[in-house]
């Protein structure tokens, strides 16, 4: 079955449905009678079933099918939602997640049958129907999704063949097939209303029947079918020497087919009224075969093509279900991230080219048309900037896709740890670059697990401390300038700095003397040291020694940083700061001994000229007193390992940079100017200092290194 | 079939490899042409502070940042002296991107067959000169002997230490 091209869509949409299910079941746990939610669960399970069936993932289909059955009963008030059921449903979701993970990795669902889950589901059903539990129910009655349809009535109903308006060639084909002794059938296939991949269905039907003969005429045309340019019915004229039953069986084996109507064609005129007025009717044959593989085909004729061919266009002529809304034209496109990367690279190139024109115009500004030239360059700058912004926006996705799995996680943790707690989230719509969003999930999850496990105290301690019984964990995301801030925290125990201190001393990370002189903040930051786990006992949830250092390095890998604030007994808050964009930033270019360096404009507060005499010393470190704040001075040449100047000039150029609450002044030789720079990686050959976060190419082709001033503070 | 044809046929059967012959100091080295992306003239190399000392820095190769290694320093030879003949050979390495190495001169391209190459195993030779650790064979090109670089050793992290 060639469904590979649909695999990605399947994975994406299944994840969405699973997320919906998870959300809804969470809601149901709170409000077991919420009819809307029940309906939504039902719909999501049904869609999942359909999609899994389409792709041939039988186990997944089976499981969702049974889930759907249970919800059918819930919908009709035969079963009440209770906590046992919620647990079971979550188990189902996990099993489905497992299937989906297998599909992602191997394009196959794997071999896990999850029989016990299916059995439990069926036990629920059986209870509802007052029966003894059945072992399994693969052939359970299928009517569930189609209650609203008219009950099956088949047999003697007249089925007309619409006017197919055959082309001459098609007529010739039919005639010659007939002459060579083949039987000709007109076959109309109705797809279930909620089928998602109609074109794939049609394709599978064609593939199945073509084993027995040849399709002579497609209505709508094969191209239109491929483009999914049809509603629920499609039909074809088929030449075969096999029995009709075989063909029908083959076609019905494709799942999500509502029904199949076949008419034996004895005369071309039956297919095209323009050939003859006379309309012969063969005994129509209604199919109601049910195969275990595709249990979805049920006797529910949607009265296909009951009107004899209005002279309308052939494509839609045989579709009576026109009240089914036309597919809403999709407003979104799924784009491969690689294509976006390519586009981004091209924009980068454009910006580099623009920069080089700018630098040419600056050095050679006395040309004849320099006025007009400058105007054009400014115009070009505006265009490249807005182009860059648009491309960046395309790459942005809300963090929702990552964080919306956390409520479920906290719920499970809450039960497992027997600590009541709830998670509140704000700013899920905050957008970040796709590559960042893809990688931020694990660090955030780690922080939340930490909060649940170590942060929130047990019920008893909370009561003692006069806190509400239920612990509060929060995740707040918002944008701040060129950064996105995600705060994760809790109102729990907070960090016991004394305990951290003694642990650090015990581990030999700091000496007792050092520990005494450390600020609260410095002590808390010890937690980010490699393998510094505070967990007294190792639990399932956290405390395997792989801890905050991994969180920190993950976040730093994304160009961000993480800080923690905590008050013992009141809770802690981790602040994750992530750059909005990864590729192109505004930067200030500075010069140190002839080499140019770029500093992100976002971290620069201002630039000062400081007289050499204003530099004071505090604990042997150079500082300046700038309008009342004491700011440490960092000599760039020193930390870059460059020979110091023989003699300082009278006035130093100091770039004041900021990170969180900290400021520092960087001493540079010269300022070059502000520029939009394209960040390029140094590659992995050079083990550069963390201070150098990349390089960029300047307008004149020169290379400048990018300084990550965050590492200085 | 004439004899000449038979001889030609046999020639094709042998594994032939093309090497770019470069000069570093007074010695000649061969680099498998399959690894070579490009040869560029000397240009401004931007030093990267506090990187491994055998990295001369990075260059701008048509909009891409390419690190440049001083093969002399990596082999424990004297500092590079840039002349008009100095070139940067850009090696393409799967997955790790491009890497430039500085050579004193690019001489020619030669074709060696398996028979012309004498394999050199460099592991564990305790008395060899330091630079041997980056050589995987000696090629005989007529009268000349050409040391053939093992590119994977050049790009690997381990620096030529004098401990052996």
C-alpha cells in the first residue's frame, strides 16, 4: 500500500487528535457530565480510528474503535464517566502514543496488541449492557458512528446511473472491452462522511479492483480524485472477466467506505443518455459485506445518485449529498523546515550583499549620484529588513504545541506522588522559532517535574505552613524585547540554601570559607553544577543525578540562559530566557586591537566614555561608579587573551551590557557602528571559548566574531 | 583483441586515486582529491581567541565561515610563513563541514595506483617523527616519494603530542 506520502500528515493529525483527547479527558475528569466534551472525545477517537484504518494500522484502529464504542455508550448515558474509566482512557492514550511513536520511527505501528486495555474497554461496555465480559469484540456492532443515518434498507431500491457524458474515446473503450467478452460494471463508491483522506481511499479502492480488471472511465476524472476534488461519492466504469462479488469484496476491504453500488452495464447507452433515451435498469446490487479488517462498511445507503442525471457537470452529477459543506479551502500550508532554512539562508545572503553595498557607499561617498545612491540603499535596507522579519515570522510557532502536554503530566505526577497540585499556564500562544520550540520541551518538563517532586511539599507540611492544600505550579511565558521569557515555578518548599551549601562543601565544590562569603544567589546557582542533585532519595520522577546542569546546557545550546530565584519555605521560580531569533540580529561592532567583534544590541544598555581616573578598585577588581551604580569593568583584551595596550588612553570607551540584574562595562578600543548581522556557526572543529558564540561576515567580506556577553556576568 | 587493448583493460581494473601534491616546508605531501573541495589563495584569517593553537582562525569562503588549521602547528613544525605561493586547501568532510588547511605551495595532481602506495601503519610507532601520525602511506611517483595524508587523523581532535 503506497500511503507513504500521507504518513507525515497522519502523524501530525494523529498527534493533534491525541492532544485533543488528552485535553478533553482532563476536562471530563473534572466535569464527568460535560456533554460537549464527551462528544468531542468521541469525534476525536472516531477520526483517529478512521485515519489509522486508512493507513492500514490495524492495531491502532482496533484500539480507537473500542474507545469509540465506550464513548458511544457514554454519549447515550448508558455508562457514567468515573475515575476508573478516566484512568483507563489515559492508558489508551499512552498506548496510542506508543503506536504513534512507532509509526514515527519505523513507519509501522509495531506489534503491541494492548490486549488488556482492549479487554478492559470491553468490560466497561459489557457492564453497560449488563452482559458478561467478552474476551474481545473485534466484530462489535458498527452502527455507532452513523446513528443519524437512515437505517439500512437495501435490496429492491432502484439505482440509476447518472449521465456520465462519456467522451468518444471512453465510449470506444467500453465498446471494445465489451466486444472482447468482458463484463462491464458501473460502480459507485460512497465514502464515509468523516473520512479524512478521501483521495487515499479512492486510490486504495482503485488499486484493489484493478487486480481484477481495468477501469475505463473515472467520474470525477482521476485527476480530480487525486486532488480530492469530490465530495463523498466517486464512480467508475469497470471492465472485468471476474465475478462481481470478488470485485465488490476487494473494494469493500478498504475501510471507511460507506457503501458500494454496482450495476451491470449492458449497453453504453445506460451510461450516457445522449447515446439513447432508453434507460435499462439492471438489478442493482447493494453491498453490505463486512470484513473484519475493515469493519466500517455498513449497510447505510446514502441514496447515491437517486436522481437520474441532471444535465449538470459530470463530476458532481452523481452526488446528492451536496448539503455537505464544500471543503473549506485550507489557509495554512505545511512547509518542510528545510525549505524554510533554505529561504532563510537566501535572506541572509541578501543581507550580506546589502551590507557590502552599504560599506561601499560609505567608503566611496563622493560619487556623482551619491544622494540617489544613498536613497536606494536605504530603500534596499527597508526591504531586506522586512523580508527578514517575514521569514522569521513564518518560522515562529506558539509554544502551545510543547506545553499542552504538561497538564496531563502534572495530573499523573499528582496521583503518583499523592500530593494534590495543579498547573496553571499562561502565554501558551507566545511564539518562538520552530527549532527552539522543538528543543525546549525536555528542559521545561524537567523543571516542572522538579517542582512537582521536590518543590511541592506533602499535604501535612503544607497544612503546617498554612498553605492551601493543593500545591500550585505555574508556567508563564511572555515576550520581552528580543527574548522570550518562560517562568516555571511553584509555591512549594523552595531551595534550602544551607543544605545546598553543605552539600557543595561535602562534594568539594567549594571550601567552607568560600561558602561563607557566597551570596544567596551564588549558592542557588550551584544547583546548575554538573551532577549536583539535591534529591535525598532517587525517585522515578527525578533525582538520578542528571539534573539542572543538563537543563542549563540544553537552554544555553539554544542561545538562552536560565536563572533561579527561591525563598526557603515559599517556593522557587526558574526563569528561562530564550532568544526570539537565532539567525539574524542587530549588533554593535567594536574593535579590539584591529579585530572586529559584534555584540548583540539587545544586551547593550549604553556606551560611556570613562576617564581613566574614574576607575576605582573594589576587592582588587576594577569598577566604575556610573550615576550611582557600581559596575564592574571588564577589559576585553584581557579576557580575549590579547596583549594589553602599553599605556591606557586617557579616556576609555566602555560598552555597558546587561543581563538580568547584572551590568558590566566592557572596555573596547573603538566603536565601529551598528549593523544587522547574520550569525554563522564556527563549526565544531574549533573549540572556542564560550564567550565567542559565532561569527559573521561584514560588508567588506571581513569576518567578525560575535561575543556572547551573557557569559561574562 | 590486440595486446594493447588487453593492457588497457587491465589498467582500468586497478584502483587509481588522484592526489594533490602540496609542499609543506621541504617535504611533499599528497591529499586524496576526493576530500578536496577547493583551493584558495591566502586571505585574511581572523584569529579566534582561546581556540586550539593549531587553528589559525576562520575565513570567509564565499559567505561561509570556514575554520583554517595550521597543519604545520598540528604536526609540531615551525610557524607558517605566508608567501605568494601559500594556499588554503579546503577539505570537505561529511557531516562536519568544510575545513581549510594551510600549505606552502600546491604543486601538481598525480594519479597513483594501489601498487605505487606503500601503506604505513602509524599506530604505536614510538620512534617515528611526530608528523608520521597523520600519514597513512608513501606514494611513489616516479623517483619522488610523497607522504599521503590521512585526512581523518588531521581533523581528529588529538593533537600531536611529543610524549611518544
